């Protein structure tokens, strides 16, 4: 993988990141000045569980209601807890895929929208999933 890829905020977005590349991407995120957060959603049996865990990991404000609208608002708030450039690594989506596939699809749409809103800015959002998902491209090697 190109060591400068995460510095290209115009390419920020949701990507599939195989487990064996996570250590390398963590180093690259640090080198690019990105804040790196890891969210393990493997214990999430419902979308409410997943949204609550994302809020905890991202240190969202007390008003965060653990719903899709609040997730988008918090991820795109220029003054919020994730206002700096961010690489959000999300693992454990298989359980949610089995329990609530429609909700998983909506979650991925919200994450992609948040990435789109921050793409090209000084504070891009990269969402890196350790599970392949429809519509999510693999993180390029170069």
C-alpha cells in the first residue's frame, strides 16, 4: 500500500481492510496525523447495540441518541469529539449481518455519507471494515 494513501483526503471513505493489514494501516494513520479508533461490534446483536458501542468508542456527547441520524450528526459535527481527521476501524460486523442485515445496510450507508461529507477536508473520515460488504471497495494496495 502506498504509504501516503491516507494523506489523500480526497480518497477518504469506507473501505474493506483485511485483518492482516490492520497493523500497517495503524502506523500509516499515525503518520498521516489521523486519530485512530477501533470499534469491535462482535458482541452487537442489534443495531442499537452497535450504535451504542460506536458512540462509546467515539466519545460522542451525552445527547447522542444511538440512532442513525445522531450517528451522522456526530460524525460530521465540525466541533465534535471526532472533528479531527479520523480512521475508524470497525470489526465484528458478521454478527450484525446475521441478526439485522437491513440495519447493517443502513449503517454502512450512514458511514459512507459521513465520509462523503468530510472527504477532501482537513479532517477526513476513513471507515475501515474488517468484513467485506456489498458496495464497500477494498482499500487499495497502492
